C-alpha cells in the first residue's frame, strides 16, 4: 500500500496594495484639489471624527486626518494621508515624504502611468512607489 501524499495549502489573507509616497510643498487641501483636477478624481476630506487610528512607537493611538476617494462604479478606494500631523509622523522611517497615497483598491490606473501623472503636477517634487507589505502598520490601512 502506498503512502498518501499530503499537500499543505497556505492562504495569505492580507492582500498587498500599492502606496505612493509624495514629496511636495503643497498643503493637503491643495494637493487633493490638484489630484481631483488633474486625475479626474473626487477626493473629499474625512468627516470630523473619522481618522486613521494607528499606534505610535509607545503604543499610544494617534489619529490621522485623511482625504478619500471611493468609487463603487470603478471599484476603487484611495486615501491621501499627510505623513506629519499633530506632532507625530505616520511613518517615521520615511519622514522625508510629505504624503502617502494609499491605493487600497485600484481598478483605474496602471501604477507606472499614475506615477508619471503625479510627477507632472506642479508642486510635486518626487513620487516613490511602495508595497503595503513594506509598512509596519499596513494592516491599519485596510479599510
């Protein structure tokens, strides 16, 4: 009688998504306006009392304001978060970046084309591409 071969299936339920880091002197409202006008999006400021709540190094929860673009038609969900807010830095290991554009669900843009379009916006100095797996707190960016 032959031995039964067992195959182990591992499912990683954390889906990676792109995060773009932006270096710019623009304010958050101005950058959101530029993204809306140049990329035909509709970023809106988060409602008062709605934040990304992420623990800092001392495990104290810090709330970050953000702008969001959610389109059920395009099945897309983007977030624009300022890296430095309320005396704290969202991602201190990337403290030279001013904003993060979190592309939680992206069925609109090819990432390389989006990066090129972002670099064309007046006031945007640099754009860097990351994967959510590179961020320690990416699980807080899921919704």
